[in-house]
């Protein structure tokens, strides 16, 4: 483990400092994973390659990539409905675009954690939070979503935008299992990603061909976020489709099962769990 100290007092752990060989696999996979994996392209670049690529793009990310993703990310934040006093985790926080909104939403009594594979992105996010005076309620960490470094039941809500599709198909269940582990009963998760929901049009098919040809440059690929969340044991999934260039993005909110989910006469859907969360936050 290599400790690295970042601007503003942030601390990071580089968890896989060694070089990795690229993963060479079939380009599409069902592989017995279920409907959520049907037709997905595969990810063929390594963690080290991904980290280096995002380190190189970190300084321009907020000016180039973030504006293209802003509409879909905002839709996801609206679905999450973060409340004052909550503990929230963002996986794949990038240069901190969503972290600012999350930190404002939780207020001075809440806490927001951000994790990203790229030290460069974490530095950019730290500087951004410092500029707007939100370092007192945030914590940033260099890490990997397949091994989230917090105990079970640590968070009320989790946000992940254009991150889940960066993991190869066999890794997606592991990432979502970690998400379920660290969420409290009734906790909400929002995943925003490129969507492969039917009907799959020619822009999506063309993009997938380009992803196969240039996997380092076009590392996101369309997935089925709602089906993946349901397969991982999350419930009450609700989704929105957002136009994204000529493609489609999907923002999905779902809930970690809790005792409230099946109570007789209770409301259903993520808003029901949000009401229970509000009672917990407001309780003396």
C-alpha cells in the first residue's frame, strides 16, 4: 500500500501499484451471467492503463467530458434525492462535478466520500472542493470499486455516474455486491450509464464497434443498469432515459432491501425508503 497525500489534506491509497497485463477476452458475453449481461461488449484494457489515461485527462476533464455528461448526471442526482445529514458515497467521482452538489445537499452535518481510480482526478476534485469551501464535509480516496474500504452499512446513499460500464462484465456483480454491502437497509443507489436497452439503434451499434476498435479512448460501453441492479438484489428500481449525443443514457435509482420494503400497507418504491430515511434523520 502506498500512501499519497493530496492538496487540502486529502489522503489516498494506491491499491494496485504493479503493472497489469491487458485482459484479452471475447468481445461480447452472456457467459451465464443472465439477461443483464446479454449483448454487452467487453472491457479489454487493464486498471493500470485506465488509471494512466484518466490521469492524463484529469486537468481537462471538467471542461471537455463533464459538459457532455452533465444532463444525465443531473438526472441521476435528482433521482437520488440526497437529504441533510446523510452519509453519501460517490464511486468514480472524477474531477468532482457531482461531489459539489452532493456536499451542498448533505449540509454541514452530513458527509460525502469520493473514490476514484485516478490520483489525478482526486487531485482535481480536491482542488475544486477547496475552491468552494466544502472540504470540511468531504473525504476523497484513490481506490477501486471492487473493494470499497468502508465497513458494512456505512452509507445512506450511493452515486455512480459513467463508472459501472468501465468494469468488465464479470466484475459488475462484484462492484454491485460491494455497493449493497456498504449501504444501510433502505439505502438508495443511483447508477447513470450508457444504455443498451431495446431497441438498440445504429448509433449504439456504431459506438460499440468503435469501442472494440479503440478500447482505451472509448472505454465506456452501453450496459443494462436496471437489470444489473435487480440481479444484484436491489429492489424498487425506477429509471429515466436521457438523450446523450445520438446515444441514450439511463439513470436508475434502486433500494437496498430493508424491513420496510415488505411491511403491510406500506408505500413502495424508492420514495418509501426515502420517507423512512427522513424519519431517521429527523429523530432526536
